């Protein structure tokens, strides 16, 4: 028995994101990879959960020089009513979903 948790991104895994296409492509890959891995491991006792969090309050955008890209601008996301999560909230949701053997958690 075991657990695998793969962390992707809600926005980047579902739609292409201008100016960060490689980032978006890798997140889409992670979601697809998790689905395939889950199918291959079915019945083995090992579950695979893919986390797809929305924006998380980290220094990711500023360190990557992405503050101008609205999808990564936390002030912009807050202004339009977007959900910005704390890292602790994301971690709690991931742990709960993984232990419950859920396929995905957003």
C-alpha cells in the first residue's frame, strides 16, 4: 500500500497560459501522467492523487519575473475575485485528498 501525490496547477493544467507556455505544458503533462499512472497502479494498493491548486500565496511570480502576467499577479487575481490560497491550506487539502485516495484535488 502507498500513496503518490503529484502537484500541478488548476489554471495551467486546463488552459494554455500566454507567456508561460512551457510552464502550462508541464502542468498539463502532470495531470495526464497522474491519470495514466493511476490506471496502471489500479488494484496494486498504491493510489495516485493529482493536486491542481489555484493561485498560491508564494514568491513564485516575483522570483520568476512573472508579475506582469495577469494569471500570476496575486493583486490582480484578488481584484477580480480569484481564489488565492495559503501554502498551508494547499498542504492540508493535498494531505486529506491523498489519504482519502482521491484522484484529484483542486
